[in-house]
C-alpha cells in the first residue's frame, strides 16, 4: 500500500492505494451496492375535465380560452411566466371551459385555480 496526499478544491485528503500485479484479481469491493431503483407507480389518466391549477407562482402573460370554449387534450389554455420563463399551461383532457379565473397581467400563487374544465 502506498499513501498519497490529494488536494481537491482546496480540501486535503489522505488516500491509500494498493498496487496490483498484472493478472492479479482485484479484491472484492467494500463499497455498498446501489439500491434497486424504486418501481414507478402507474399514474391514473386524467379525468375528462377538472381543475387546472398554477404549478408555481408567476404572472399570467396570455389567456387563450374563454368560458364555453371546447378544448382538446394538450391545447394551450394560458401562458404563465415564472422565473423569466414562459410556461404553457395545457389542457390535461378534452372538455369545455366552465371557468377562467386568470387574466392577463395577474399574479398567481402555486396551487391557485386558473381554469375549470368539464367533460
């Protein structure tokens, strides 16, 4: 075994390194084996309609729908600016717009209801 001093980002570490001869099997690692990745739980498909809430605080830049409009799954309902990024809020399922609780220029908090859809 050889002892070395290693400096990483200004932190000093003492490291022991074992030199192996060619063809000599390496010793079993004492490092713990990584845990198995958790199994993904299946997500339920969104019900037709529902309440669309703000995923984060921000400012409404544009509202693309009005009460009574028919929307398709994935259609942009409004644009929310958060952290200098424009986030398109899309319909999770096809439906009819029942309520629009957001207006251009309005500040919203995370979890605040923006649009309500019905089947």
